[in-house]
């Protein structure tokens, strides 16, 4: 049972499901989710360049897989605008305009992304959810939102756009404006107006199904397709076909890189949704198990000839607002979508393409996150710069290349923060207990002949020289009366052989000017590392103190020529 709990935590919850207490709530929520998921899945299939039925294929088995393997009670795993755009960007150059190859490659990259997620879960790499920092992920999604919005202009105006990059797209749009198909423009503009009006005045209504039902009814009643309004047309019914993806072996190297980037983004984005709703619901989720659950959901989508899926925040919000209590909500939604696919695909043929374009524009505007950017701006303007660079990279170079830019920025950001951590000199502040940075507290007092130095990071090969340079600069600024140079070792979370040699060199330089190097904190750890490296000396026992407070007391006892310190300072 313990092994089953680790592998399929959702299944354990399903086996102990409280039918009488929870099913009526999950039933209503599941039907509500399906009502929103159906038109959205069709729109996202259009965005990715598929037959609309592929969007429905992607919305059934992934819900079942997540219900079995996931740890969130509320998560709805479905197609997502950003992920669809990334799939399209990954496989379009390889398909050569062949729709069958395009579809098979999309299924293949989804399958590989799922395998990457499952493999990562075995290595307990759930921490990858934090790899793309919040500013970078916001910038990535904002860039995708701009790309999606621009890509729908042709559908709203009634002409096709062939260009794939933003500048050529803009030129092509301006050149083709005289070709605007007026009835299509009216349908698209009316759809957008209704979407924004409902969102503003009746925010609780499910806008996606309302707009597609209204637009489809208008086409059927007034014969708008006879006036040039493009419609979905016939959608094949029946259950999704179950088979392994087939694709040319020569494309595997290209697909692997795209699948790895896709796996990283869909997991990072999905985890943001999962953690947000788990925090509101007062429960915890397991990041490593979520990796496996997202992998299983994408494998299920690929086996049913669908495309990549992730945590869908809009549909998860619908489930929560409708009172869904457990993952049975997702199972009910899957059954409802299956019923539509089997028996009710006929009415979908009247849905106008312009209404789907309006729905995608509306979704992309909702995806564009200015509120978080303003919050980040108030905290750290440098981080906003990272977000903007990522957005521009996605818009100018495409989603996949934008991911590479985002990952590169994440690595640069990590190396910068680790290799150049903050350092500070400590002193006392009247009325505040403890020791504080003299940079942040101008009225802080230091101690004659003594420097308390803090280095807020590990001491390893990529920052040991920086540490030594900074420490020597602080010692030089202290002047010739310096007796003890005390390093607060608590923030030094890790030290390697380069760090140990840097400490030895620093000690020798300080001794040459008549000062002693003292460490405060992590005494047992440092002594063990000195012994392992063969650098241990008996005097290390006396110049490593367990705490800063004890180092201060030791200095007071040893420095007889220094005026006694105020007892409050200790």
C-alpha cells in the first residue's frame, strides 16, 4: 500500500472517496469545467494548427491520468495557450507544411515531454519548478500572449497570415488590411465585445461556451457562412484513437531539445497553478509526484493522439468556484467531454473561426500579467528587466528560442547571485538587539580593533577569489589598528577546497599585518573540513568560535589594550 501511495497518490484518495458527501459537488463542478473546457480546447487546437477534434482528444485521458497520479485535489489538466504555441513553434519547421506529419510530430513531442517529466520525477527533480524564476516565467508567458494575440488578427479580419515572426507579420497585416472580409470582422468584433462585456459585468458566467454557442447560432440562423464567414465545418465524432506516436527517426534529435524545454515550462507553469490553489485550499502538494503526474497526463494525451497539456488555471478556477472538492471533478469533466465527442459534434460545425480567434485574443490578454510586473517593479527593478528581455526574446525569436533565452537568463541569474553574494560589516544599533549591517543602519557602531564580516553565500570555486578580495578590502578599510577579523560563518552554507585555501590565504595576509582571522559558527563543520583537506592546525581550535557572541567575548578578554566593550554590545 505504501508503494502504491508513492506511485499513485490520487488513486488512494479515489479508493476512499466519500460518495455521499462529495459527489454532488464534484458532479456540478465537473460539468461546469467541461462547459468551459470544450470551446477552449477547440480554440487551442486551432491555435496549434490542428483539427478541432484534437483539442477534445487532449482534454479527456489527461484528466483521468492526473486524477490517478496527481496530488492536487482541484487541478484540471488541459491544453494551455502557451504550451500550444510552443508545440506549434517546435514542430512547424520540421513538418514542411504536411498536416499529417505536423500532427504526428506534435504527438511525438508531447510523448517525449511526458517521458522527460517521469524521468525527472525518478531523480526527485521537483525543484525544477523553481528553476524558472517568477519574473522570467511571467516574461515568458507575456511573450507568448503577445505572439498569440498577433497571430489571431488574420482570423478576425478574414485573411490568412503566412509570416511567422513579429515584424514580418506586422508588415503582412498592414499590407492585407484592404482584403478585410467585413462579415468576418463584424463577427470577430462582436465576439470580442461580448467577451469583454461579460467578463466586466457578469464575471461569474462561463464566457467561452456562451460566445461560441451564440456565434454558432448566428451562423446557423442567418447563414453567415454564405457571406464568407469561415466556420469549423465537420468535426469527426467517436472516441480518440489509442496508439503510440509515429514519426521520422531523423527528427528525434530536434524533438528532444524541444521536448525538454516544453517539459520544463509546462511543469513550472502547472506547479504555479497547483501551489496557488493548494495554498487557498489549505493542503500540500508533492512536487516530485506532480512531475510524474504531469508526465503521465502528457503520455495519456499522446497515446490518444492529443497534444501537450499542463495545469489550466482558468478551468481549475472554474472547478474551485463551482464547489469541486476532489479530483473526481476532473473525471466528471472527462466523461462529459467524451459524451460530446461521441454524440454532439454536429452542432460544433457552425462555430465561426472568427469567434475562436476572439476567444484566443481574450485568453492572451488575460494571460498577459501586468499586475505581477508592477509588484516586481516595486521590489526589484532589475528583475523586471529580466522579464522584459524574456518577453522580447519570445516575441522576436519564437516560443522555443524564448525558452532557451529564459533558461539562459535563469542560469546567469543563479550564477550571479551565487558567485557575487551580498557581504556586509556588522555593528550594534541603539535600541535594536543583535548585530546589524552598517550599510543599512548608518547609525550603527563598530568595535575598535575588531571587524565583524558576513558573506551571505557558499564559499566555493566560483566565488572564493571574490570573497578573498572583498574581505581584504574590508580589512584594509579598518586601518592599522585592526586586531581581529571575525567572519560570521553561519551564512556560509557550503565550503569546498578552493574556499579552504581562500581562508588560509586570507589568514596569512591578515597575520602579515598583525591581525588574526577568526571564524564564528559551524565550528565542528569547519574543523572537519580542515582535517579532510590536510590543512588542520591545533590553533584552529582557538580561533573558531561556536557563535558571534562568543567571538565578541573572546575578543574582549584577549584585546587588553582595547577599551572594554559596553556590556550591551555583547
